[in-house]
């Protein structure tokens, strides 16, 4: 009834084999399938669930909001609550527009950048994924990379021709492109820590160079922090690296598990958005009160306990990554790990993974075997080499030790 049995391709087990479990319940760091199997979850709904599944305060906030009405298609105080939290955490954002997904957020930010600069071209990076709008499905990561689809059927060449896809972590490629398309590039959009070719970090100085070059060229720098916002630090990758972009897109954690996206920046740019300005963007369920309540409660809890939650997430993820690396080494398996805070990926490779080319060279068959061996032991990772895994505040030291132990048992079986 549903194509591939999934409502988003990354959920299918195409890259790892077998049928995905049908999930019926989640609590804390655990999920259960329809057959009654329990899994320790490192997907966290692909990033939003930093507090774990069904966090009681979030459930209560959503329940209370629902009793007052599910949707009005009108302004509500709940939108202002979430806007205030986002603006306080991301100081360059003076105005923010809420939408219903990360795809909508990035698509709208691109339109806004084109409206503001009156330029046509955009730069994105190979292996970065910014949702599934036409202009951004060029050399994209995530499910597109997993399925080996070069672009997407149905995207007109005429629409993709203004998207320039460059290698990540390569300043020279940026400089060359700017001299070739002098004065024509509206924006550079980047996941400041990439999550969608697996987790890949910027090399030292790369973000600074992106900022410097885009400023010099009058091009807007868009940080796609859908995955990294409130994840790698409370104030996202821009706080972690101390770089201020021109526009930021958000999603995932800001919805606390319900569908929310957002884009924002200085008033001078965001005032271009209708009804204030000529750039049109709209949505029946934008700012939905249930989603705003889930997001507001999540961000408030994170803000209250940020000095406790983020260092703990950092420590536990570090423990997990080094324990699994050690187990791989002992089993003679070539494994690399990239990590930023509580997002991470293991790559089955001999050399460091720093861009799409190095990610694409990984042994995806070994990844598949490892994934299945871990799943058999009740550990649920993202079913693709080209995705990030996440820890939540609900994971415990015991969970980490259990996962390392499962990896230790799995590695010898996958060679
Ligand atoms: N951004 C998510 C992880 N790559 C994608 C989730 C999805 O496509 O369903």
C-alpha cells in the first residue's frame, strides 16, 4: 500500500538487507517492534529525540495543547514562546519563520537568499543533504547516497542547473567557483557538521574560510542546522565553531518529535518574507500548537540543564565511540569514527573520512553485516553507512557498555 513499505526511503533496509521492524512503542532510549522485540535505539527518529522517546514533560505539554485545539491556522502564543527560545540561542537570528519540515526550511532559505541577493546560483556540497526540494537534490547525501541515485528522476535539468555541487572541506574548489561565477552566487548552503554522508566534521579553518569568502563576495552563508541545532551544542554548530552565518535553518530537535522546521536571520533579510516583503512562503500547519508545545518544552528542558546534559552526552558518546573502535581493532576490522558531541558515525574504512569521496570508498557491505549483527543483539543503528547515529539524554552508562559488548561480539562475525 505504501511505496517500499516506508514513508521515507531511509527507513527501508535496502542497504543492509532484510525487512525493517514495525515500531509500535518507544520509551527513553528504547523502542519495541510489533513482534515484541526490544531495541536500544541510536536513531532517535533521525535526530529530534535528544531527550529520548516519550519524555514525560513533552508528552504532557503536547496533551495539554491538544486539549485546547489541534490547529487554528492563526497566530498563537505558543509560536512566540518557541521563537523566543530559538532567537535567544542563535544570536544572529532576529526573526524566525516556522514551517513544518527541514525540507521546507532549506527550500525557503534558498528562495530568500535569491530574493535578497537577486542572484541565481547556489553552492551546496557533495554528500550534504538539505531535504528533497528540486534545487537541492544534486549530489545529495542521506537516502539519495544510500540508494546510489545521482540526482532524482523528475527534477528538471533547468531547475538543477543553478545548483553547483562542490567537494566539502576544499577551499580551493570554492575560490575557483567564485571566480568562474563572479557576482552570480546567491548563497552557499552547508551542514556545518555534515550528518548525511555519515558524520563528517569540517577541517580546521574551513568554516572560517567559507565565512570570509562569502562575506567578501556578497553571498549569503546558510548554515543548515536542522541536524546540528541544539545537538552538537545548545547554540548548534555556529556556537561550537564561533561562526555567524547569514541565515540558519533548523528542524528536528526544535519540534521535540513533532514536525517543525524553521529559518531565520537578521531582520534586514527576513523582512523580505511575505507579508512584510515580496518573497512568498506559506503553510496551513506552520506553527502548529502541538508542535510548538513539544519544541518549547524540549528547548526549555535543554536550556535549564544544558551544563549537565551536553557534557554528559559528550562523555557517553566519547566512551561509546572509543569502546567500539577498540573492539574493532582487537578483531582486526578497519574502522574509523567521526563524532561531534552526541552525533557520530562509524565508517568501515582504513583512512579518515573527510568528504563524499572518502565516505563513498567505505566498505558498505561490512557496514551492512555489522548493522545486522548489532540488530540481532538488540541494538538499533541507522540502516545506512551515510547517516549519523545519535545518543539521547536517556541513554545510560550501562547502555553504552552493553553496546560495546555487542560490538565486540559482532565484529568477529562480519569478516
Ligand atoms: N535528515 C534525515 C536523516 N538523513 C532524513 C530523514 C528522512 O529522510 O527520513
